C-alpha cells in the first residue's frame, strides 16, 4: 500500500510525526512505520488520520497492486 501521509502532514502546517501521533492516540513509531509502508493502519486509525489531516482515506492511502476481480 502506498501512503501520502507525510505529504498531508506537511500540507497541514508541517505537523510533526509526534504531533500527529498524539492527536490520533498512537506512538510516533507507529506513524513512522505507516509512512515507511511497514504497517497498515486499522480502519479506525485510517479514518482518524484522514479527519485530522483534512483528507479522505483514499487520498492518504492507495493500493499499489491491481485488484483482480475473478467473478465466475
């Protein structure tokens, strides 16, 4: 999954990872891991991040691989 979290942090007053972490109730390391692509947030966390950053979940996170729809 691709993330635009860092971009949106900077577009929102150059918010630090620590500031964002405190606003959504996680550790700074969780934000670091999400930005690196090492951790996929829960739906609840993704929604909180989107709300704080004035974005949609789809703007913050994108699937990198194609979704295959094998209807038979």
